[in-house]
């Protein structure tokens, strides 16, 4: 091999190594970004487990059914539900209005934050004007559905809800939707205001609302308002605020006599709804990773590319020698060169595909299984995990198994040019 050929040979190896590292970095970064996105979106919804702590109807204990919820969420002060929307969350209250903007109700860092009552309000919702904040999530979680109230049909069809507090249950009636900005002093500054400011606030709402249930506020206003505020991505510092009035929830004698049952419902957007995590799903995930990084024959598996490249170089030397000396190149040798070149390309594709499958398997497992629960053999996601592992096996057979004529059959033709010279 000449000096120039050696330079090109090692340059090729350096470029391939750089390409592998680049692909690996891109895949890992994409995997982490995808996982972070899935984790954030999934955990923005009230989890299946958390919904078990939702205060029951007609609870008669000292804390109106909040005792179990407060045992896991000490800062809980209420639970808001707007009928037929994704808004069904506990309400917490921090020491200031930034505390729960970037952490979940358990106090863990979370981009989706929490639904929280302004620190300027009383935790028992006894104020005449109560401000509740929540992030806008594109998947409809948290207060993401509030944006839909800009549509009149949606506004007209989603005016009712429930606010459960430590002091009792209240019916909600949404009577206005206002589009404003974060610096609106009337909307956000009135939290510290006096009840006498109610008339001024109602005048502001009438004049600035996108949609307004005029008949309702003219006939039923009782001076108890809850405002639900979220950001609006279409405008910098844009805000959408729903205004609702609260009324003590009336309970019939028949409802009072109903036996309380544990809530069993599936939260929208939360994948872990079974009774435990599946062993087969974990096995498939581990096997997919091991197929990418074989413990005992990693050198043999990924060393095939190096071997194939070396044989191709020997064939190139043989071909060059035969052409310079007027000899004919055996078709068998040319065929093997072509098959080895294809094989090298397949190995590169196989490495990328197997890495992708392994990353996807890990992400799917993490986002569908809760290993804090008891173990079961399989669940509704087992078929997907088996499919992913099966694709990994198919990739291994298709990309890491050489199907051409074995190079050893033509080694006698690969003449060492230097020895002949």
C-alpha cells in the first residue's frame, strides 16, 4: 500500500469514527429529548394513582374528604373540575406565586408546574375574588383546554364544574372568557382588593370579555368569583382568563345515603393504568439493548466491518496489480468485492437501526410501566415490546449476517503484490 493510499485509508477510518460518534450523539440527544417531552406531557395530567385521592362526594369528616389527599400533598387546598374537559386537578398553594409554577404538587421540579391558588388568597377560598394559575400545555393537560374557550361553541358547552375545598363543595358556573396580558392590573391586581371593587371588576369583564354569559351574571351574581388564568402562546405575555362564580353545592338526602366508593378512573394521557409492571416488557427491553451491545461477541459482531474493509483493500491491490500487468481480474473476485461493499453499508445501517430500537424500547418501557407497582407477566403494551425486540432480531439477521461467497474461497487469488515484485 502506497503512502497516499495509507493516508486515504486512515482518513476513511477517522471519518467513519467521527460519523459513528455523531450519529450516536444525535440519537442519544433525540432519545433524551423525546423522553423529556413524553415525561413532561404524561405527568402534566393527573395520574391514575393521584385520582384515587380525589375527595369523595358528601364526605363528612373534618376536612371534607381531603385527609388522604393532604397526606400525600400537604399543600393541597382544593380540587377543581370543569365538566367534560381535562381540567380535573388538585389545587395547591405555595408561599409565593412562583413556588408551584415550576414544580409538581409533590414538590419535584416539573416544567408543567401545578394548578395553584394565589398566595394572596385565603386557602379556604373565602375571599370574594380568588385567582388560580396553571400552565398551558399543548396536549390539553393542566390549563391547556382553557384556550378552547375562545371558541364560542366550546364556551357555551362547558360552563359547569365543581370546586371542592376544605370548607365544602361548590358548583362552578363559567360566565366569561377574557383575553388579556400578564400586566393587566384589574385582573391580577384585584386579588388584593376589597369587596367594594366587585362592581368595577364586573364592569371590566363586561367590556373586555371575548364571550360573556350576560343573562347569568345579571341574575345570579353573588360576589364569589374564581378566575382561572393560563398563558396564551400566540402572543408574548398573552393570558386567557376564565371567570366563574361559585355556589354551595346542594346535596339531596338520597345522595347523602350513597355508600362512598373508591374512585377508579383512567386519567387522560397517563399510560400506566394496569395493576402492575410487566416482566415480559422488561425482558424485551433488556434483550433489545443486549442485541445492540452483545456481551460476549461484540468484537466479532462489529469487527466484521473492519475485516470486510481489509479484504476489499486486498482485492483493490490485486485488481490494480492485474491491470498494470495486463492480466484479467477474476469475476469471482469482483463479485466478492461488490458483496463486501454492500455488507459494509448494511452494517452501518444495522448499527443505527438497532440503536434506535433500543432507545425507543427504553422510552416506551419507562413511559408505560411503573415498577413501584407489583409485577405481572404481561400487559396491553407487551405486544409492542415483543414487536420492537423482533425488529431488532430481524435487523441483526439482515444487516450483520454476510450472505455472499466467503472471502476465504478466493484467498489464493489475492496475491501479495510486494512478494511478486
